[in-house]
């Protein structure tokens, strides 16, 4: 979906729109690799894994590696602002020699977008070294910050990932293993977290007890991999082994292979995957908890066609995440599927002046309608969500200007009515277009001929019955929301 993010003024006086999409954004992608043979420098594979996860974060990225055959605990790392292929070149990757490493791509839902907040985090402490990459968001970060501050902690970042790393380091002093320290730390954490942790001789994967964020295990020869999505495994030629289970701590080491000690795991009777991993965040070629993201979006489109049919000549999707749902709508309805927009894939961090005219131009730079495809047609336009609705009216207007006689909008998620506290950038209710408005009022605001959302009861059906978190739609959260503002640094 098109976004016109709040424009931020830089020191030069230019205003930066970090992207142009009015869509939910997710915090991070994580990747880790351990080559038991010790023959492979894993940095290049981590680089390609992060490229495959680039959709999960475009603000900063980093890689940290170590050589298990070299000095124990010596870590080489490099981090930068921007995209993976803009940050790393062959020269930088050659410097990152080692057979074990972790990588990270980030979009800041909490904590400023600065190099200090880029990951992986690297800690040197009394027990050695630790490198960690985190995907998710904690709801009890204020309490943890106060507790650590009272014991003398000095923070180098403004992200809750540092709190997790500190807690693990402190617990490790009084425990016999990193896994035990991680288990103790999990008992203090509330919220969403998938972690990839590198200790001197171990690669550890951790997933919160509710399973908000995905994490999977792969293998390529003697090398084992942890990744946010299976598409990253495919990119480097690794075979999918299994998902890390909610509440599980997985240890990867030459001595034990892939080991999960149940005494160190934190189980919950109820899990709650983030439904937007399937609707929007996940890449269509990924499988998350053995559910195909592609099939989930096809089913969402089919249910939209069943529950909210419309007479039309053409079904189109708003690239990219709306395309598959549009195909499902077409399959179910029999209305032909086509491409209604050309997306400029070369637009990244765009600098624009804060005038209304410039913003209109920026939307067209990112996305432009195909006049030959839509002219003279009644069009059904499928999008994954409407957040603020700040540019939905522009998309509808562009289609009409391109000659569409009718524009019917269908959304492959329910309406956003509540904020998210678990790593998805869904703002406060007052900023959500659906809050306090009827479908008819929203339809009039965006200038569509009709508007319909995916029905709430369809959500479990598009993920084969997996328990999911629907808090941003229903206001019913699996974890109690914070009593303090943990979103004060969000840039809306």
C-alpha cells in the first residue's frame, strides 16, 4: 500500500521521507550461520541471507563474525545505515573472516534511526563476548531499563535489544552456560522477540513463548543456519530443517549439533503468531510455521471475493503484497486478473521538499497506473491494509485519471483499530483511518465506489488454524499492553 510517511527535516534543510508507503512496517530480520568445518568464511552467505530479508528492514544493517579456530571470543563486525548492498562491498566482507556469525536488517519501530542503534549488538563482558540480533519489541522495557540503571548499567543505544543483551550477560555470571542465562532472561522479558545469539563456540536461536516473530533452522552441508524466513535459506542454497518453536532455545554447536534442552525452554499453553507475517511482512515464497505465505494471501483474496463480491472487469493488486491476494480474488470471482500499476523498484530513501505537490509527485515516482490496462474498466483494487489512509485517495484518483470507470477497494486484512506493541509500526488509534469511522465514511474519504475488509473470523482460516495475534484489529492482546509509553520515539 502507498505510504507518505511523516517527513523529517535534516540538518541540510532537506526533508526525508524514508519511504512512500502508508503500510504497516515491521522491525527487523535476523540471520545466523555456523560452519562446523571451519573452512568457510560465513560473511558472504550472511550478506546474501540479509539481502533476502531486506523487505523486513531498510534503515540499517550489520554483520558480526568470529573464527572458532582463532582467538576465543574475538569478534569482527561492520554496521551501516541504508540497504545491505549499499553498506557492504567485497572489501568490507573480506575483512569479516570467520566461520560463525550473525546478521541483521532493521527498521526502527522503537529507538531512533541511528548507527548506534544498528545491529548486531556486540558485548564484551566478564565471561567473554556476545553478539546478538533481535527481531521484535518488548512491552516491559521501561521497567527493565530502570532495574538495570539502578545497578549501574550505562546504555549505548535507545533500543530494547540492548536490554536483552545486558540481561543475558548479567545472568551468565551466575550460570553454567549461555543457554541457562538466556532461559533466566526469558523469564524477565514480556513481548515479542526472536533472537540469534553468537557466543565464542555456539550459535543460539531463541523465540518468545507466544511465537510472535518467526525463526527457522536450515542446513547447507556442514553449516547450520538460523533465519527469520525460509526465503533466506533458499537464497543461500540451504535446506529447511524446521521452525524454532515458540518458547524454544536452540543451541547449534559441533559437540551437540542442533540441540534443544527442554529444561531451558519457556513454554506457553497459548501461542499468538503475528497475523501480519502472513498478510504483509513475509515474502510470498516463505513458509512460516509450515504455512505458506503465498497460500495465505491466495486464501485471503478468495475469502474477500466470497464475502464481498462486486461486478467488475478487472482485478488488480497494489504492489507487491496486494498482488497475490488479488490473484486469489480473481480465482474465486472469475474476474480477470491483471497488472494495474508499474512499481519503480529503484526508489529507496527519497529526499523531497515538504510541499503537497512534491508529495503527489513522489507517489507517482513510486507507483504509476497502467492506462492501457485500466482505461474504460470497472476495477477491483486489492491492498493488504489501510493504516492512516493518507494516500489511498491518491491511488484511487490516479486510477480514475487513467480511465477507470469504477474503483472498488478490497482489503486483505480487517480494519486497524488499535496500536501494536510487538514490533509492528501501527500507530495510536487517533491516527488510524478506521477508528471511529464506518466503512461508508472511509469509502467516501478515499473516493472509492465501494470498500470492504477481510472478516475477522477468516484470519485463522488463512493460516490453517494457527493461533494468531489480532490485537491491532480487536484490541485483545495475548500479552497485557504496557502501562507506560514505550512508543515515544516512534516517528509518525
